[in-house]
C-alpha cells in the first residue's frame, strides 16, 4: 500500500509547525540520542508490496524526519530552517561536534572481518566431504587401535606405553596410512580453493568504501575550510565544483555557475549526466534530465507524489560517490554514512550476501552425496552384518581380529563406492571450462558458476552497454526539401537514415545526399549547427574512437564526419575511411575553421536549448546564432524555414504541423530528438539578437545581456528552422541474433534499465526481446496502466512494478518460469521490459524470479547493480566499463561487453554440464563395479583380493585421467536447441541408475569371475588349482576334509594354505587389471549418453584416447616396477593373462551399446508420439494425446 497523500501533507505541516515554534530540536533529542543512532535526514521510503519502511528511524530522532521527509522537494529556505543551519555561516563547531556524536562519522559501516577458521570450517560443511572424512578416519582406525584391538600395539597403545615409561615401537602397514592421507590431501586442497574464493568475494564492500572521497569544502563558523569527509554531518554546508566526488547526500541550494551537472551512472546505470538545480520543479520537470530533455518522445511518466520520485528524477539532490561533471554549486548535507543512497546499496549487498544460496551444481552434488551416503552405509552395514557369524572363525585367532578383518572389508567397500576423485575431476572440468570461456571473452570468478550458466532460464540484462553499444549515435535526420514548384510553397521534409552504431565515423547516409544544383544550403547549415553548437570532442584510443564530453554532442560530431563537407578533396581523402587521432574530426574542424565563435549561451532548463553566436571569418561583422535543443521548444520559436537553395520562407501552420508530426514519429521509434535552427539579427531576430548583431567580445556594450541567463530566451527568437536529428544508443548488431538463440534455447530475456520507457521499449523491440509490433489490445496501455492487467504487461517502470500487489508481481513474472508455455492464451511476448528502475527494483525482480524456481543471470556495470548481481544465481559484470564494486559482486566478468558473450557462455555452460554428466556417469558406474566386486566377494566367501590402497589408486589415478579427459568432449550441435534443465533435476535419474546397475553388475561379475577362474580353471598358469568348495572355505584350509595336495615349495609357498593369502597376488593382480581395463573401455562408452561409438568414435575426443593410453601405461608401471608392485601388492602379468583380461573386459562396450540402442528406440518412439499428438491437434481429427 502507498502512503496517502493526505497523511504526507499532515506530516509535513506538523514538521513546519514544530520547526517554526522555536523549540530546539537538537536539544530535545540530545538526552535520548547516542552515537549509535542512525540519522534520519535521508529521503524517507514508502510502503509497497508488503514491504514497509518507516519515516522514523529511531525513537531518538522522531521530530527531524517528520520535519524533513523529502529533502529533494523542500524549498531551499525550509531546508535550512528545518536543519537548523545558518545559510551564511553554516554550523558552529560545537553543534557539528554534537551532531557527529549523534549521527556517527560519514563513512560506510565496517563489520568485523570473518574469522579464517570459520571460513575453513565452512568448506568442510558438505555431505560428500563428511563422507570422505569418515572414510579417512575408518581407514586410519587399524593404525590407531592395532591389529589385536585397543591397546594391542596400535598408535594409541604405543603412546600409552611410552607415557608409562616403556618403549615406542609402531609397525604400520603402508596401505593403512596412504589411503587416509591421500583423502585428507584432496580435502585440504579443495578447502584452500574455497577459502580463497570467499576472501575475494569480500572485496565488494571494500570497493564501495574506496569510492568515498577523503575531503570536502565545508562552511563552519562562517569560514570555508577543507575537512575530512568523514566529519561531515547533516546540516553542513558544502561547496562542490567540476571533478569533485560528492562526499554525502546533499540538497543543492545554490548554483555558482549557469548550470550544474552530475555524473551518477554508478547509482542509476545511465551514462548521461544529469542537470541539478536549487528549486524543485516537480516530477514532470525532473524527468527531463537528459541534455535537452526527452526530445518530445513522450517518455515523461506522471509521478503522483514527491515521495515516489525515482532517484534519477531528484534533480535537486547530488548523491555520495557521484561526480560533478560540470559547473559549481553549494548544498546542505541531508544524509551521511549508511543513510546515503550508496549506504543503502551496501546494506542491500550485505543482505544479498547473507541470502546467497548454493549453485544448482552444489545442490545436485549435495543431493547425490546424500543418496550415496545412504547406499554406502547400507551396503557396508549389510556386508559386515552378514559376516558376523565368521568373526569367531579360528583362522582369525580372536573375535576382535575377525571383526577387524570384515571391518576392513567394509572399509574397502566404502572406498570403492566413494568417488574420491570426483571433487578433483569436477574442479578440473570447471577450470577447463573457465579457460574456454575466457577464450570467448567471459572471465569466471567462481568455478561452480561455470555450470550454473548451463541451467540458466532467465537472463536479466541491463540495456546500456550490454544490449546497446553505450555510444550514442545519430540514426536519422530530417531536412526541409525544395518545393517542387512555386505554387507549392510548403517544402517537403526529407528524412535520411544513418548507418553505424559506434563513434567510429564510418557509416553510409541513405538515401545518398544529392545537392540541389550542386548546392544544399540546408545541409550546410545543419552541419554548421552540429559542429559549432557543440562542446564535445572525439579522440582515438588504440583502435577505438572515444568521446570527451556529452554522448549526445559526440554523436552529432560523428554525424558531421559521416556527412562530409563541400570540399571534394577532403571528402576523397577522409569520407567513409578509417581515421587516426589527427583526422578523426577533420570535417568538424573544416566547418569550425570557417567561423569565429563570439559567445556561448549555455543550456538552461526553462528554454531547453543552447546556442552559440558566431561570425563567418569572411564576414566578421555578421553574427549568426546557431541553436539546438528540445524540438517543441525550438519549433515554437521558429518563424521561417531554410530551403536547400538558401532561401528562407515563412513557416506556415501546415508546415509547423508537418514538422511536429515528424517529431512525434521519431519519438515513437525511441529516438531522442533535437531540433536545429539559426538566427540572424539583420533578419528580424529578437530584441537581444538585434543588440548582439555587432557583438565582438566582452568590451561590447551588449555584453551585459549575455551575463543575464533570463535574457537568453529573448535572444533565441524569430529563428529559422534547419532540421531534426534523432539519436539513440543503438543495439549492438549481434544482439538480435543472440536473443533469437535464447528463444530457441528456452531462455527468457528481461531488460531492466534506468532509461525512459519509450527508449527501453524501442530497443527491446529492435533486439527481439519484445515482439516487433505490440499487440493491438495492449499497445500503449501496458506502459501506463499496468496495474489493471499485470499478467498481460510487456513493459513497466520500476515504480509501476512496485505499486503492484505481491500476487500481481508474481503473476507477471511467472510468465518467465518453466511452467509457462508460449502457447498459453495470456502469452503476449517472449520477454519483459522494466524501465526507470532503481537498485531495489532490480533486486526485488530477481528475488521473485528465484522464488518461481528460475535460474537467473543478471548483468550490470554500476554500483546500483551490485545488490542484484549478488542476489542472482549468477551475476555478470562488465569488464571494461563496469565499476570495481560490480565486478567484485559478480560471478562472471565480460571482457567483451556484449550480450552475445553471455549467450556463448550459456552454451559453454551447457556443454560443461553434459560433459560432467558423462564423467560422473563413468566414475559412478566404475565405482558401482568395484562395489559389486567386493560385495560378491563377501557374499560368496572368497578371499579379499582388492585392497583399499588398490581401489584408491584406481579411483584417483587410473580413473581420474579419463574422467578429466571427458571434460574435453565437443559440444553437441543441439545443445542450444534444447530447453534448459531444471535446477531440481537429479544428477542420477532412474534410467541412468539402471545403466549403472547393468554395467556395474557386469564389472563386478567379470572382476570376481577372473579371480575365481584363476583358482578353479587356470590349469596351465603355473600354479595349483582348487575346488569351488575349497575356495569358499579358504579360511578353514587347515581343517579341509580333502587337504590341498601340492608341494608348496614348488610355488614359493611355506604351506599349501598360503595359496589363499600370500599366494593370491597373481589372481588379485589379474582381477585388478581386469577392473582397470573394464573402466578404460567404459570411458569410451561415456563419450555420449545416447550416440553409438560408431557415430561418435573414440578419436572424436583425442584427449580421452591419450588419457586411456596414459592410464594403462601408469597401471603397467606399478605392475612391472618391483618397488611399486610391493607397495600395491601386485605382480607382473604374462601375455596369456593379458589375453584373458582383454577377452573379459571388451564385452562391456557391447553391453553399453545395447543399452544405448534401447534408449534411442524409446526416445524415437516418444518423439513420434509427440509429432502425432501435434498433428492431431492441428487437424482436429484425432485425440491421441500422449500421456
């Protein structure tokens, strides 16, 4: 709900009464206030959409905010009176000290830095990490307690013996130490990366503080002095001039120059500087904050009360951290510290940081870790429980040793099930994706956000600099034409379009400029106005042409460079050709060289124009006034029209109407329109113009006329109309195609800008965010009356969106969620446009979209964008023009500031996710095979043949390389023609789990089968064979009814039963190698989830081929290197054994190919049903709707 206007008026009146009553407000408050009290001079906020903020900040300052709720709208004298400040002397030193104690120093709040230990602890607050920590502890348990139980020689027992005065002798199995140490090393590395990322993210607020100025010119005790900016308090009188950074939120009270401009793009997002003035002109006047107003484009939106004026419309205020770009002035401080606009932004950034959520990838991995922990825990408990009956087997010597043995089996099972290499592989894959994105001009600051781009379904984009070039360009200009015959005195209007979207002075004029009889005085005068009545300059920096001065005036200079001049030699050398720093303004220089500037009549908001008085060098006594400004204002003061042949004809009502109509047409296309005119004193100019006819400098008697700005309107009278020019910050050429790609990829695009509604909507239609033409039933209405039909709105201002109820806001934005389908009746457009937005609007839009389960990417470059960048799932900052605050609040920085770079990053993110699914599928299916091997071993009762250190080696090294290589898989051609995945989609679906089960079961059977084959059927292997019963009862070998009948010495054994313990090395090596080769073949299966290896062969990813070869080589290294073979408990294999390994491993490819064939068949069947359903709906003949 909104604050009623009547209530506001009562509040204001009561404040005036209290202030006029003579009571000392500071004295009344001093007994209740403290240095912690936040002051209340900052502009009061309002209640909208269920969000309430009060006029009173604290009980300690009740009266002050009531007496000054809206400082931008108060009269100057009331501001001084209500703040108890002497306009001529400022505050006294004593009063300033008292207020400093009450309101605190003028600096942004600094909270205590986060504890390093807290940051480290946060990195381990992850389910998968906890599982790995538990596995490391369990692996280390035998070292702690010893082989005979607690106190029997383990680390704990030996420490106890040492403390009792005995010796310290600890015999440790290498495998019991290597495994936990490797796991801990991995976790420490991951934690280090996380801490570094956290610390870098904290730089955003530091960037905000760095923007605050150090000193300010302040009036205290009647004297101007330079004070530290931190000592400013509400009520201080401050002086500002060109180049100064504004030290606090200040109400302008006096101009020291004709005009005062402030560059506040970092707060509003728009690069155009804003005129400031002492007197509040109302919302309508405030809205025309560009150089020459909105040019009649009708962009001014009505503001019902001064409490609802947007930040950029408060033209009596300058704000902390903004810059005075032109002029000088004096103002009174109304907000300091955290009560400034930039302070509110810091509060929003801090709040967004507290609300920061995990990325979709982190959520998916957490869910996967939860599922994995339950499965691992259940299987380990089952295996250990099933073998409780074997704890007391005499072969172990004691129940404790039996329990410890099967505990080690359970540990091996856990190690096999846990993908220890997954964190490292994911980090590597994301890092590789980061490098590829950097090649596409997108710099990733936080690794998980690489994948987040892949499931982004809404992109909230700023307009200026992202969708547009951020370089104002003239796109059209209109000149009077020559009447076809003397009986038709009304000249036609000629419109020309201009190519080019940057400050580079290359771009064709269409239709081509064809002078009338070799002469076009109208075109000459147009170029003269554009060049002479202009304060901007062009320069070349590197390969780019840049501006110095106002964007609008720079665009006019570029237009002159594209038109050329009447010197054919210059045209041939420079027109439509690349320029250097020496000739970048050659045609402007040509026109300016023809004239001597006599005087400048600066722009003023009352007449909405500026002009220069010049005299031709060939006629130095003939002064001409060159004028440009808002078209309505110029048109009202024109009495003649200049024709191409140089003649001037009276402006008839018909021609005036034609020009006004053309102005409206240009404005309807979102163009900022200016009108050009000239005035000659000899031809009946105004009273002032006549007096300036012979003006030649300050010594002239009429110089006093130029010192009085109120006389400028009288000077600029009886003008001759020259032409119109339409300017805009044009869309980047590649943006429409990029947004079309977003459409095909199921990604919605929302424009959120601080610019005026007409311009924003025009750009949206040109870039395909909105339909080219608005729906007939919604045209115009959706911009100005959105509250009546929020679900159908296409474009809203930030204030209009804020005025909607929460239900209406959700209804509007729900069109962007995955549940909304384009075929819905209420769907009118692909995207939405929000104009005249402030930081809170952007953040509110992002919050609601996230509540609707959208994955939101937000672009921005200014300080005002920082809260929304922090709030979004992925914040995208501009790398060249973006502020440091925006960059530090973002997850990705664009080195090339264009929307197409974002689309390219989304494509890369999708490819990365597909590759991640591939290597996760590979790792899990491989680990599932290891689990199946150990499970079958325990169930059948075979000797354990896969040691934990062997499994860890396989998971980290042998599997790690192919898994990493899968990150290099080329993206599928259809990656950007599919809808984005939902963030809630599980990593392991039912179909994928079935594939894990089938492939993993075969891996387990093959690995165990090779082990059993060695014992049962390998007659020619140079070792004894046993029966199945003997193999299953191996632990009772000494009591076999049929004892083993072979000479143990022949095989290097002490006793026959050693065949099941020390003699199993070759069998275990055979099984381990089979497991490795199965996983190598399975790596090729993971190249594609559905495509056959015949269509996507292994060499389509040469990195994978190299990784598989390297992994096999590494495995052979431990087999054939004696030292490593002893560490890992393996032995060399013969060629015969390698043949067995390959024969058992290769079928896994055929099995997965069969699964893919079934999957493709099901998909084709489903697609056919979908096509049938759509056809049936189209012709209406059947109702076979797929369920």
